[in-house]
C-alpha cells in the first residue's frame, strides 16, 4: 500500500470504534434515565396515595360530629339552651 492507502481504512476503523462507543454510552444513559423515571413514577404514585389518605384523615379529624363528641365527653361542654344564648346586634 502507498502512504495514502492506509489513512482512509484507519480513519474509517477509528470512526466505527468511536461510533460504537457512543452507541454503547447512549444505551447506558437511556437505561439509567428509564430506571430513574420508573422510580420517580413509583414515588409519585406513593405520594398520591398518601395525599388521598391524609385528605381523608383530615376530613375525619375535623368532622363536626367528632368535635361535638369530644366537646361533650372530654371537655364536659353542653349545648346552651335558648335562654342561655345571647345575640349581639351591631
């Protein structure tokens, strides 16, 4: 081969190896990002479930029936009679 004859095959071989490296890197990066995306989707689902549970718990803790029961049983409060009520006019 002449001095120019080895340059083109060597260059093409180097480009093929470089291309293979970038394909391998791209596949690796894609797998990592897919794994991270799946983890985040699982976390989002878990947080959504927790949020729903907390909303339900919040509505339970603040229900009028529960507040009234605690006022009667634990604080010994009673509903005032009509004579005990005072209405202030502006």
